[in-house]
C-alpha cells in the first residue's frame, strides 16, 4: 500500500465499521478452529499496523501473537500498538518461521497484493501445524476493480471458487468460503463504479457517526446470518477458513 494508506489505517482500523466487522469474523472462525487450544500460537500474515492483533489480544489474552508485514512503516506502527506480540518485517511469500510453528494463521486482505499467490498459500500450509487452522480474507470480483484497488496496490480480486481452489491446491482440507459485506454491496458498487469522486483514494476512513452505526448494524445482521445459515452468496469480500490435515 501507499505510505499515506498505512497512516490512515493506523488511525481508523480500531473504529471503522469495516475493520470491526472483519475482525469479528476472524475471531469467530479462529475461536471455533482453536477450541480446546489454550495458549494458541497465532500468526497474522500481513499484519499491517496491528489492528487485528490489538482486537484479538483484548478478546483472547491467553493466545500468543506474531505479526509480519512487508512494510517497515507498518511494522513500526504494529510494534508500538501490539504490546507483547512479536512483530517482524517480511513477505507472506517467504515467511521467516519454522515449519508447523503456529496453531493458526490469519491473512486479511494481503494475498491480493502479491503476484505469487500459490507460493503464499504454500507458506501458510508450511507454517501451520497439522490440525491447525487458516483464515483468509480477500476482496471479491475482478469487475469491482476501482480507485480503491489502485491506491491499495491490489494486484488481484478473487472469486469464491478461486480462493477455495488455492487453499485445496496448497493441501488444506475442510475448506469453507463465503462472501460477506453483502448488505452495503449495492452502495459500494454505486460509489466505486458509478459515482466515483474526482481524486478519490481508498475508502479507508471514518464515516459520519450515523452511517457508522448503520453499517455496524448491517454487519451484525450478516454475522447472525453466517452463524445460522453458514454462507452469503455475494458481497465485496470473500472469507475462507480451512484446516491443515493431521
């Protein structure tokens, strides 16, 4: 991402509706996958400025966290914000960790920024222990490419079947993939594809409090749907959970 985007991210990711929803999805999936594991070792592969680790530390104080990011600036932010977590600079296509070193790995909106996606998933498989869980979130639909992707230096947007195929090709089993961010999706399409503002950068920013409240409510409804039904058929993101075979 551009340098300014990391500064924006550090400022809003603890409060903006999108990140609150994303972090809640990740926590739900990790919690289910790590049930019975006490001091779970969790790697945030592409931790950015550390918002996800901060949220998970508050919810799961027994878990031990490691974060890695390609950006030195992001790592600097994360190291300051994530007390007790190990933060390292590096790439998801060449993780500097031993085989099977983690009980779980999460990568949120990161693989979309690398060319060697197959290598990234192979690294995820290598670094998670047998029986461990991986959670991956990525932007959906190639046709949704916009100014947001240009600013965030996105290289690829993903389909649900494509993401499932990459996980399976890497060796993961029990692969489950859903879209999310479905309720605001028509508004997002309109904003990015139909009514693009001149000079627009990314959509990473705080919105007026009433809008944030509406979006938070919409995301709560989606989480209830995913808990009860299990999958959403469309939305701006694709979210996957899978397990490395024992």
